[in-house]
């Protein structure tokens, strides 16, 4: 139940310290602190877009500049009041943020870095040459922000304005990170493809990330304009962009507090070393390299790494010693399975589906129908097109020809997140859990069935987000208990044994209360006991009214569990029917087992699981 | 014990209320700098040089610091001011305005009486409001008109503004040489654009429109397209608004294209770097507008150049000379006022008449002390005053 943090005393202490700080500082130190807070705001924005959402953004300094320059231009040229100009400035920054975010829809990682870097360069060139920005001379004479009779020309009083804005910004950032938007952003960072299949609208999330970064950049720019009351191109140079990058990397980009520590720390160190600037620059470079190599999670990640190292040495890590709990089927809700429209047609209907990759035909005229409430097995040799079939059904690939309909409509052209929200869930052959999130968070990502476009709630009505959050947490507890994962709720998936990770994938898929579940080799890597547990889980899921389609190589499991089996070979359906019928089909024996004796297909050999 | 597992709503509310109460209280007793501004009048007099010592502008900053140090050393050798030694500290602004404002606050806290620098107009403008508030006079080496627009009574220039460079040059070309057809080539960087705008304005004043106005980029290496246009226009003279190396390349390539008209420009075109890049023959006849044509221009400049060479082992140049002049003006004002500070010192600087390397300084209320440059012409690879 830790929404902000479980330590209100610490927060209160921080507030008192922040309030008392100016009483102990001379005017020079006060100025440096004022500057440090502005950089901390910028760093939080960077942390949100880079650390939380995983979008490389080297244009943060341009957001900073747009906020500062818009305020400067509107107050000095157009005679706007400071705060009116500030609001327009923030709006302008958000627009620029969305514009800079556009390339992220098409490219990622270092390509995105290059494009955003180019945009930042373009901005500096523009302000150096444009008439309205005063060229290289910049814009001076920005008025002191009026504030209910408080003289903000006094940098001590300005500090209080800054610290309140900063406090609100940090609280809002933390709120975003720890609630549903932040979970989706982090899920996207860890695995964009899986996040999409779990209901996250990736393009919209990427734009949201850039928008968040631009709001923080714009706010920092406005505060800068009000503090220095002069803007010039040098302030928004690439040199400062890399300084900002160093702050975020040294501090720890995945933790907002880390970003703040990095920013404040580096501003203070830079000030202390101002007389050794040449060596200091070199020093930052070395520190950044060392951080990336030895502590990729930055300063913020060090406590956890130490704790983990100590835990390994003691070997009494409670997570490792914990046992996977038994599966406790829920009270068969079947809430999501509409019984309306009697019999409501097949759960999944594929007709004449073809998928080509260039000259390769992966699926060739596949037709198959899965009844409601059926457990369907799909088998076939490696490379026969099973996973491709799943990828087409779940919207990762577009079919080259043919139709797919399921979850009540034609889904040939639907996007993965639409299918997820409509009631389709899947697991992946190679586990695709969100590795930097806890097990509970993995579940929570899917429990949240809201459209990403409801992020407006964050700006307008955060209380709604919070009450929704309480409901989601309660549901997460239920899902964790149901799948026997309560003991691992706060562990990171990659620290857990393989069998447990498989269980988490199924729990995660089922958290969205789907009507159709696709399992891609759910038994791969499981021991005999675990396969038995899996079998009972799948049956129970079906008993709740969910249609299950599974790809599996474990023939024992398939033969005992599935009511009907479809056999693929070289992209075509070569047989379909009950396990016994399929096992007797000569084509299957030939394709699957070669010419050798068919006798040992273990039709009845699989043990009945309890 | 404080309950560590309070409900989240209380977590949000408690600090917010606390902060609100504290903020309300802050209206009564605002924090502030309690250290007094009383400079003690017995210890050394503290002067600051603020300039980029690292980054792209480091060489400029280094020249400036050398000039200022030389002046302070000479004064200290003569016994300082009223028996007080002068202490000069160099601060590195890294060419960054924000760092500049930090240093401005530091000068205030450290009771510095005056500041020399910076060479970067943007940094100086950013520092100006703080220095004005702290009443620390500042003699800058910048030449942008933005410095004058700041209208701070504590800000002075140690040279002419860029407008002066270009109006002197335009006046010489149009009135003295009677040139009618003037072509322009400048780059789109901050220096080039400033020169372009100032020279265009000066020409307009003289009633001349350039026959062609070519703009190149700062990193361009081949100028044949622009130069062909200039050749077609058959100008009497060509104005260059560009830094040393690029200007040298432009002159070299235009001679290759058969352009024979003389080039004209501001201080960069008088430097050895420019002459070396263009080649002495190609640069022959280039008209230069500069307040400090060379180390050989007067007895004072020869003495300065000799002392500079003796101390640093390098040839003196314009920026060192400007900082040397500026430092001398501050020290003269300090001496005349008996070690005054703040507003009194600023007034004293404004009243100081000083015969320096760049000419006779006499400040007006805008903080500009020099209103003319000298026209020089390159002959046999050396810059000398025009006859």
C-alpha cells in the first residue's frame, strides 16, 4: 500500500529542512541552490522519459529552452504578464515535446537518440540566428515574476517558489511512476512487444512520455527565466545537455530521487571544482563511464545492489527459500464471457489464412475453428508455423491473406492492445516478463484494463487514479493468491526459478480476465510435477469459461489435456480431430515421427493429474 | 514511535499542511544574507577576472587574463594603491551564462571590488543584473550592442561597440575611398551575423546598398558559388564578416577566381592567422577597422608588447591589450578615489580619462569609452595604419 512512500516522517523532515535551508546560506550558495533545483526539475523530466519510459531523449535541453525563450519573448516583446507568458510557455513546450516525440513512433534506441540530438542542435541554431530570439545576444530585461506582493527578485524568496514547484513536480512524478500510467511506461521500457500484447497502447504511451518530459523541461525553463531574467543560446547548448545526461546516469535514471540526487550533486560538485573546469569535465566523463560499466542503475541503485550482494552471501534470501504455493482456483466468475447471443458462435475462427515473409510462406491457407470453452492443442514440428499463427491471431503480424475472427469480431487487422482489451490474452514461448518490475507490478499492468487515452485523469482528477489504484491492488492480491505467488510478490521475475516464471506468465495473462487464452509452449522447461500442476491450472481456467489454445511439444500433456488437436506441417493444417484420431492419421505419423513405428504415441500414458 | 504504515491520504496531507504553515510564517522573517557589504579598507584590494578558461572560448579568456595580470603586476610593483596590494583572482565561466551568474554571486559574497571580463557578451549580460544589485563595477571586453541595452551604471566596455567598427569602416570605404559598389560576404554564426547587421546599417547610413549580400555557414570550406556571384557584380570592395580562418579561405579562393577587388573587415582580418591562411600576396591591400592595429602603433603599445613578451614569451594581441586597458582604468579610478567601492567607484570610473593602448578613454553614461577605431591596411604581409 505504498503509493507515495511509507515514510511520512521522512517527507515531513525533508519539508522542514527545505524550509530552514536558506537561513544557513549566503547569497552565493543560495543562488547555486536555486540553479540546482532548476536542473533537478530537468533531471526528473529526463528520468521519466529515459529511465521510466525507456525513450532516449537528447532534446531535454531544447524543452528547457522553449519554456525559457517563450516566456522571455512574450514578456519583453508582446508585453504579456510573467505568469500569462509562463502558461503559454508551458503549452508551447508541450507542443514541441509532442513534435520531438513523433520520431519515437518509428524508431527506437540509438536512432531515436540521433534524431532528438539533431532536433536539439536545430533549436540552438535557430535561437542563435532568429531575429525574435535576439540572436547570439539573447533576450534581457525579463520582468521579475509578481507574486502577491512578495519580491521574487530576492533569491531567498525565489527559492521558496522553486521548492514548492519542485516538491509538487517530484510528488506528481512519483505518483505517475507508481500508478497505472507509470507501470505501463515501465512495461513498455522492459518489453514493448509484450506490453502491447498486455493492453498498452505503445504509440500513445511514447508520446505521453515525451509530453511528461516536456512539461518538466518547460517548467524548469520558466523558473530559469524568472531567476536569471536573461536567456542566451549558450545556456541551452549541447554541453549542458550532456551535463544533464551525466546527472541522470550518475544519479540513476530509473529512480526520480536518483535523478534529483545526481542533478543537485553534480551542480554542487561543478561549483566546487569551477577553478579546475578542464579536469572536472574529464572527471565527469570518467565517472559516467565507470557508472555505466559498474553501476548501470546509478547511485540510486547501489543500496539495492549491496542488499542483494549481502543477501546472496547469507543465503537466507526469503524469496529463494519460499515455496510456490498451490493453485487455488477462483470462484469461477465467468464475468467476462458473455453468454448473450445463444452459443455466441465459435471462440476463434480462422479461414484461409496465409502469411508470407518475402518469398517464405510461413502459413499457407490455414483454416480452423475453435469452439467456446474448448481446449485446443496445436502441434507440429519445429518451423511448421505454430508461433507465427499465434502472432497473427494476437495482432503482432498482419495476415497476407485470409480472415481471423475472435472475441466477437473480425480481428484480422486489430492491434495487439485492442485484442488484449477485448479479451484475448497470450503467453510467450521465450518468457517475456517485465524484468525490471516486481511480480506484483507485472500482474498490475494487465489488471489495468483502461485505455491509455484516459491519462487526462492525471492532470484533471488524480484522486480518481488513486481510488482506482486501491481497487487494482486488491485485485492483484487476489490474483497472486490464486496462482500461489503471494510469497514472490515483491521479487523481480529474473531472480526466480524458471517454473515460477512460467506460472507468473499464466497468472499475468489471466489477470486481464480474458475469454480466449493463447499459451505458447507453457510446459517447456517444466519438470514432471510442474507439468501436472500446469495441466490442472489449464483445466480450471477452461472451467471458468475461458477458451484455451495451446502450442505444445510435450505430447503427453497435449494428448491428455486437449479435446481437439490441430496438426501443422510446413504452414498447412494436415490433420485435425480428437487426440486418438490425430494420432492415427498417417500424414501426422509421417510428418511428425518420420516413418518409424507409431506405437509409442502416449495417448493414454499421461497420468491423470489431481 | 511514528507509525510507519499510515494510509496514503495522510501521507500526502501532512507535509502539505506543514509546508503551508511554514510558508505563512516565512512572510514574517525572510532569510537573507546577513554579511555586511563593508569592505575592509586595510587588506588587499580584490579584483576578479571572469572569463572562459575552458571550452571553445578558452583562448580568448586566456589572452584576457594575461593582459589583466600584467597590469596588476605593474601596479603592485609600484606599491599598489595607497600601500594596499592588489589581489587578482581568475574565475572560469566556461562560456556559460548560468555559471556566470553563479560567479557574480560569488564575487558579491567574496567582497570583490570590481570585475574584469567577460569576453562573451551573453555571459556578461546574464551577470549584469546581479552585479548591479551588488554594486560591483564591471569592465567587459564584449562589444555587442546588447551590453549597452542593459543600461547598468556598473557596466563598462573596454573597447568600442561593433557598431563603431563597422561605421568607421563604412565611412572610410564610402567617403575616403569613394567606393560605390560594395559586395558583402558573411557567415551565419553569432559573430558573422552581428557584423553583417552592423555593416549593413552603416552602409545604409551612408546611402549605399550592397551590390550583393552573400551568406555562408561557419563550417563551409568551398565558397565558389558565392564568390562567382560577387565576381559578376564587379564590386570596388568586398566586406567580410567572418572569423580569421574562414576569412582567409574566402580571400584565397576569390583570388583564385580572379577577383582583384580589395577586402575589408574588422579586427579578425588584421591578425597573423588571417594573413597566413590567405597568403600574404592574396591578403595585400585588405582594409581593416580595429582599435588596436598592431604592437608597433605607438610607444605605449611597444612598451606593452615588450612587457607582455617578457612575461609570457608570446606576442601580445588585441584582447590582451583591451583587458590591460580595462584593468588600468579600474586601478586608476581606485587610486583617484582612495580605494572607493560600489557606486562611488563606478562614478569614478565614468569620470576617469585614460590614455590607453586603444585610444583615449572617456566614458559616457552608456558605459562606452571609445568611439573610434583606426583603419589599417595590409602591406607586405603586415598591418599598418592607413595614410
